[in-house]
């Protein structure tokens, strides 16, 4: 009888542990890579999406329209964080300009302006005069130019590269959902968008 009671207690503990684990690690639909070195995080209200992108990346430019669609599917349910990085010999200055604008609450406007300057207007966004011109149009003031020339955000942009390496980011755009779900494009931007929506939707339903 004692052994039977002990067995039932142990069985209950095992089942309870499985139940807790299931709550912490929900079954999430979609295509992604789970990064075991990072923790899955979801507060039950908003899903954090961290986007690693490059201002020199045409696919990142194309993905911009999809971001609006993704956010539109989940009003006030997504916390989107932009992480600008650059590859190889590309300039860090566009990323620095973005971070300076973000401090003034104009990060999204700067992101759009930089993409349009490069891919639509065919301007050199590594040129300080071009960046100053964009800053002026966004009414960021003389302080923007001074800080950009001084390289105040260079350290932050370089730290973003270190972060990208930690998350095993090898291409842009790459997004990290809920702390540890890495999602990469493919085969098209549309499938990337739809896959992202599927993943977020399954998290929010949990």
C-alpha cells in the first residue's frame, strides 16, 4: 500500500512537471529555429519581434511593406524592435543616423527615408551630406549633424553586430520572435510575412 501511494505521488509530480513545461514551451506553428541559448519570453500581452536589417539590403527594403501588414494583423499586440547592422565594408553611418533619429521619436521616418534614398532615389547613404539632408527634412536639427559627425552611435551599431553574431544572424532581414525563435526569409518575402504571422498568431492563442 505504501509503495502504491508513493508511486501515485511520483506519477502526479511527473504529470505536473509535464503540464508546467507545456505551458512554458507551447507548440508553436510555423517555420523557425529555436535558439536554446536564449529564453522564450512572452508576457501574455505583447509579442516582441526583433528585426535585424541592413539599410543596404534590398530584401529588407521590400520587407518594409510586410511589417505594416504583420502589425496590422495584431493591433497593439506586437512590440517591434529595429536593430540596424551592416556587412563587410559598408558604412555604419546609416545605422548611426537611424539610432539618433530613434532617440527623437523619428526612427521609423528615418528608416523609410534611408531606404527610399538608396533604392528609389539612388543616392549614396554613406555620404554625410546625404544623411544631413535627410536629417534636416525630418527636422532633427543641427544637433543631429554634430552627433553623427562625432560618431556618438558608432559603439551602439558595433554592439548590434555582436548581438547579431550571438543570435547566429547570417542574412538580412532576420527576425527573432519572443526571445528565441529565429525566422529567416524564404523562398519569397510574401512567404516570410505569412510565416511570421502564423508564428505570432500561435503564440498569442496560447
